[in-house]
C-alpha cells in the first residue's frame, strides 16, 4: 500500500526532504508551496548563504557537515551549489581572541580543522573585509563555505520532480485534518489525503501547526542585511567573515559586498505582521545605527553606503536548536523547522531516516524533537529565544 506524504513548504528544507524521500519505495510525496514556482518567497530566498560547520551542540555540527557534503555535489544550470571558501572569525580584543581560541579547541574536539591566525594572517586571509586597525587575530575554518540557496533548492526540486514527486505552487494550507489522533489530510484549495504531514515552512510554521492543534516554540525575528554597490571585481573566493564580539558578519558575493548585524535590540515579528514574503520593510530606527557600527569594522576603503537594505525575517527557538522530528500527540505529524541553509540538507536526510526507519547516521536527533517545550509558557519561551538573538551559535 502506498504511503502518502504531504510536505508543507517548498524551500530548501522541503525540497531536500522531498528529494530524499523520493529515494524510498512505496511513498507518494506531494509538496505544497505557498509561493510561486519562479520565486523563493521564504527565508531561503533571502539567506546570505554562510555554512559554518561548528556548533556547540554536536548534533547540529553533524547536520551542517551533512549539508555541506550534499551541497558540494550540486550543480544546476552550470552553477555550483557550494563554494568551500572557508569561514574566518575575527577578534578585535585580546579577550575576543581568547574566546576564538576556545572555539578552535572545540572544533578540534569535533574533528574540524581550525587554524589560529595572528593579525597579519587574518588580514591576509580576507583583505577586502578585515581591517588591520580593527583586528588582533582570528581563526580560519577551511571546511566552511558559502551556499547558493536558490541553486540548491532548484536542484533538489528537479531531482524530486524527476522521479514523481508532485509540487503544487500558490497553495495556501487552510486545514490539517486529523482523526483519532492521527493526521488524515491537508486542505489547500483541494484536499490532499495524507498518512504523514511534514511542516517545513519556516516562519509560518507555528500558524500551520496550529491548524492541527499544535504549538511550536518558534519566534520570527527581523534581521538587517545590506548590500554595497557593485564593485566590478570577482572576490567570491574570499572567506565568509564573522566578528563574534560585535555580532557582525560579511561576505563578498562576487560582484558586491554584503554585511549583516545582530547588534541591535531583537525585534519579534508577530503572526499578524507576517505576509506572504519573509522580507519586511526596512526598520531604520532599529537598524541604521547598528549597520553604521558594523561597517566601521571593514577596511576604510571598503566601507560603503548601502545600495540595498534588506529586513529579512528568520526563526529563533528558546535553545537555539532546530525543531525536527515527530509530534508525540498526533501520529504522522512531523516538523522540520527553525532550520537554516547551514543545516537544511543534513536535517532533511536525518528526518527521512526517522520517517522511513532507515539506520540513523546522526546521533542526538531526539534532542531536536519539535514538542520538547510542550506545556511551557509561550511568553517565557519567546523571551528566551529573543535573549539568544545576539549569540545564534550558542545553545542553552
């Protein structure tokens, strides 16, 4: 008997999950995507693309490893999905350098290469992004890189569609039907019978799961990212750079620089404020001063007046960990939420193993179960998530 699986969300997570599930026998997979086929309207389409492997939670490190390995194999329409350009973390004070060295030791324990650099070496590693006057040293992670989320998502969609997965676009879910504590169908204009439903729609996840009577400890937050005018160069091989002390990151996109910052008051985006796109209007009062401070970290000759200012909404959780796995109270209901490009493919592969009974290759997935905060105050959970906004690589 064919097992019917409906995935809600066709971004990088939903597309990867569809592709991996399509490798198993006896499954009929349908993906319902709220947006149009030709545009990624969720967080996938706004992601700066950094894939940093190291996380304080070993399970998340393993998900990132799996993602990077998958992305490195992807080519689509002559474009590659992943450039292993490395990640450079920069310190501006001796105390900051000590914190980076502690992280490098953690990387060594996780069998990830990490090279401690002095000031001159750090500047030389990314001269277009690291200013000598604001740097005392750094750590370089050669296995990190930058992903092209649009290329990767398209490749996974094509792979899945090529073996019979059905993608339905402009499909807004209005109901998830259940019977005797088991999912039975998803309604989105028409009814899609389902033995399993996977919610993989990012910031819209709580609203969709509420249709099945489930809460999700996910907080949508606003985040600034700015682009410089085109510089006419080709520096895409430069590593992705982070200044953890200042909660700032930057990269060269090949034709222009891009920079993001968490050094501002965290701003939640309520369900009523979310539209059909993950981009919100630019919040000048909230973002402008933090962007100016962030730009001062760049070499003076590369500081810029932003040509484009992007307010992208993404997901936070109370422990900075993803929400992946089954719901205990409703059979057949699964989540693949609070996942960034960094972890998307690894999590999709791990969830596929959970759903099909294949051998688990990643340990600790039970710590990511989506209902682990069940029964706790929503206001308290939101406050915990927002308190972690400036330190997205730490877990509690």
